[in-house]
C-alpha cells in the first residue's frame, strides 16, 4: 500500500466483523458436537442393551453387559459437558477479547490520525476496558 493511500475505517471494521463470524462458526461446530454427543451416547447404550439381551440366560454376564452399555451414556454426556461445550465457550470468550482489542486499536489509530485530544481518547478507550471487565 502506498504512502498516499488511506486505510478506510469501514474496511478495518469489516475485517473485524468477518473474523468474528469465522470464530462464531468455529464455536458453533463445537456447540453442535456438544449437542449430538449425549444422543450418540444414548444410541450406544441402547445398542449395548440390545446386545446384552443375548445374555439373559447367563445372569453373571448380563450385569457386566448392562454396565458397559451405560458407560457409553456417561461418555456422551461427559464429552459434551467437559470438552465440546467448554471449547465453544472458550472460543467465543477469547475472540470477544480479540475483537475488543482490535476495535480499541482501530479507534486509537484513527483518533491519533485525526489529531484528537489524548485525554479524551484515553477516556474513550477506558470505556472499552470497563466493557471488557464483565
């Protein structure tokens, strides 16, 4: 980019929005996985119970078969609540801070380029920091 070319505010803001949408899609993938994981666990439990029905004539093996069948439900719920959904939330939270940082940088650079008062700029940027603390 040449020295005389201007970087437009809208272009930079669009880049921030585009990055946010990309990160949101990433978070939605993990959120979907968290939604489907318990269902897959229950399907595994049902299939395990169906298979354990073949042991009805052998009670000593029936209990172990049922226990293994229900472990798949625990795995499904566990993966959803301890892996997939926390990852989705972490992606969202992390990118909120990244987007806030990018917005603050953009506002600061534009204000400096326009020669705005430094004290007013500081107050303006402090409002962003207050917004990030919730």
